[in-house]
C-alpha cells in the first residue's frame, strides 16, 4: 500500500510544480502584454516634447538656450550622450550624471543659480524642467547600447564606491540595493526586479530611466528613482546629485554595458 501512495504524492508534486511553472510563465506573459499596451501612447512623449522646447528656448538671466550644452559628445550633441553618462567632465573636474550636467549647463549658459535648482523639490519648478530636458536628451539615444567610460581615475573611484554602497546593508529593515537587485528572477507583486550586478545589463534597469510611472502619473529621472529606493529601504534620503547617487549610477551604468537604452520607458 505504501508504493501507490508514494507514487501519488510524487505525481501530485509533479503536477503542482508544472502548474506553478505555467502560472509563472502566464504571469510574466501577462505583464509583458500589459507593458506593451501601455507603451502605445506613452505619456513620456509629452515630457520629451516639453524637454525639446526647453532645450531650444532662450531662458534665464542670460536669455540663452541650451543648444551649446556639452554633454560629453561636444557642444549641442545629444545623440549618444545618455548612454555614456555619468562621466567625468574636465570643466567641472567631477563626475556628473545627465540631470546634474543639465543643471551645470543651465548655470553656465543660461545664468540660473545651480544650487537653488538642486534644492528644488522633485517635480516642481526648474527641477521639473530638468526632468523634461533629461527625457528629451535621453530619448535621442534610444536603442543605442550603454557604454559608460572608465578611463578617468574619478570614474573608476565612483564605480568602486558605488559597488560598496550597493551591497551595504543598513536602515531599520537592514536592506541594501542588492536585497532587491542582486539576483535573477526577483519580483515584488507585478514588478520585475532586474539584477543590476552583472554584465550585460538589461533595458528595464538603469537603461530605462527617465521613465513614466503609471502608478502616480509622474515622470521620474534616475535621481528621483534612487531617492525613492533609499526611502523604501528606510535609509536617510540623499540630496540631489550627492556623491552616493552618482556612485550608484556609475556602478549600475557600467554594469549595464551592452544593454540598449529603453528611454522613454513606462513603469508600473
């Protein structure tokens, strides 16, 4: 009598395992279809249009446009710039990401007070404009492969610092970035959690921001995305353009080498 029972248990386990695998596949397919439907008419396109207008518009105390802004490819060149940022810039002698570099250009070319812009809360005033401009610039590199430089000493230092920060646990929940993004096939509810520690990366991770978030109908840049990650981990929230967010961006960006830029993406 024991053998039939054992066979029945084994068969039941096999059926349950197959059902679970089918459910997992069905869920993944469903999420993919959901995102595909959302992508048609992505509201991020409106931010891209606004960003293009702001890029070309004469503004600020100097009544100038950003069309001569050097994002690393030469004055005014935006195609290919996003996939090589953050990077070191000689004129500021520091590593800057896309949003930070835009503010540098707003300061030097247009006469805006860079410190005041950086202190502006996300999604308000000139900070909202920075997100729109970043969306416009990043979209020009859609489909291009991420290729952050690592030739300068500061770029290398930022990568190593970002790597250490990524795996550092802390806060009331003893979380680190790696808690969610340090292994394959992780998910929170319907949200895929890309593994950001390996190369090549993927288009749903670092290469997808700025992105439009359906859950709150807002356009988010990488600076806000990282700020929110710190908040969810119950860590102190970093200031805009802090060395911590820059280092993490360099680490994730270098790991994403070879991934195609998906900006402007759409997120849950």
